C-alpha cells in the first residue's frame, strides 16, 4: 500500500508538458474565382497579407480546400495561379511571383507548422584537393504566428540517395541552435555528395530539424503603475501568470525623466536548455495602456540576469507627456512556456544542375 501511494504521489508531481502549437487550417472554395478575391479571403483567414506580384492580369482559379494546413493552402493557391511563393525573411510578408513555365514545380516539403523549399543547388570543384561536391540551399519557413527563438543549423538523420535509391555518403556536421527571432524564414546550406556527371537528379534528400518556440504568448494585465509601485515599496510585490509561469513585479521607479519597471520571470521545469549566451526573452514586450485604449511601448530594456528558467528584466519608459502613473495600467507579453518542436523534410526527384 505504501508503494502504491508513493507511486501516485510521484505521478501527480510530474510537471505538465505544454502542448505544441498546431497548424492553422484554411477553408477555400473557389470555382473560377479571381485570384485577387481568393488572396483576400486567404489573408483574412490567416491574418497575413498575401500580395500578387506576378506582373500579369488577374486570373480565375479553381480549388477546393477544407481544413487545409496553412502552408498547403498557400502552395495550392500558387499552383492554381501558375505562380511561386516568395517569403520575406524579415517581415514574413508573402508574395506570389511569376513562375518560369520552363521550370518544373519547386521542390517543397511541408510538415506541421513548417515549410522547406530548395532554393538552389550548386556544384563546385576544389582545385586544392581535387574534390567535387554539391551544395543545397534550403529555405525553412514557419507560420508567422509561431515566433520561434532558435532553429537547428544541421539536420539530424541527414540522408541523400541517388535515382536508384542508393544511399550516398554525406558529411554529418554538428548542429547548433541559431537565433531566428524576428524572422519568418531561415536558409540552411546543406553539403551534398558529388554525384556522377551523368546523374540527372537526386533520388531523395531528407532529414529532421528542431525549433524552440513559445507554446503560446500570454498578455498579462498587472494593474496600474501607482498601485504596483506602492505594493513593491511595501514588500507586497504582485505575481501574475498562467500554466505555472510566474511574472513578479519586483520594483517600480517613477522618476521625472523615466518610469522603470523590473520584472522577474520564472518558468516551470522541463523546458529546453539554453547556453548562457542564448536569450529567450527577445519577444517579450511591455506596454502601458490608459482608459481610452492608447498604448505606450517601453523605449528600452535591460536583461539583468538570465538562466534556462529564470530571468530578470528592467523596462524603461522615457516618452514625454506620460501623464500620471495612475492613468496607466501595465501589460506584459511573454511566452506561457517554451517547447521543442521537431519536424522533418523530404524531397524526391530533385533536378541537378
């Protein structure tokens, strides 16, 4: 009986594993509907503007999509319009560009929240050692709402096969986590083996990667500045949060030249591990909001300390005409938790240069 109770206590003590974000889905029903109308509907459903930059007249397209994942829907619209998808890596803006009719359909692989596309394959010869090899540039994109912090730079289980399904030797490189915050895509440079000169295509190219991203973003409402200052001075610092995440207002300084707010963040155990130089608070934001709904964003912040589960930050507001502290309530945007999101890519029958 004692062993059973011990086991039950152990089970209930386990941390709750946060859910990984799921792909957004889209419904599109178009029977000879103009492309501009379809793109407007797609932009409305996804919240991401999609621009037609083909340079030609509007065209009528036909497609039927029900609960299609985000990237599948965008690629389907592009195919129906004989276009290709262009993703701005900085702002995530998506455009449809004219596709060369002589070129085959682009090499694309989709899984969950991610889309991989081969942008270029180049061949090179090293005259110093006499080696020849190929390089593939692969664009990894993710749904704009995901906001990943890091992405692996080298795929796991990387395999390349020729057109006869024979595995070829590939150089397995060590992987690191590259920061991708503020971006909508990232290009990987993958070394490929030297193919026979007569080989027209790559039989298969595959691997898997891992991204670290928020499970979801929280917006915490923390009370008015004057009340938060009084609580901090009286050692009654307020703590806010959800799902085990805690945000504590440690200090509020309301000086004439600036207002400063220090927050301490604590996340439950079980999340990804980070190196000392890897910051996971880059997407956090602090705002002030008055009764009319006007918002004032912080002008700067200082990362006072950071570890895998804890961080202390100080935000500064230096705008003139800030008014009275009691007129503003504090809002804080931060991840509910951080999760590892694995995904795979696989390309078949890829043309060689």
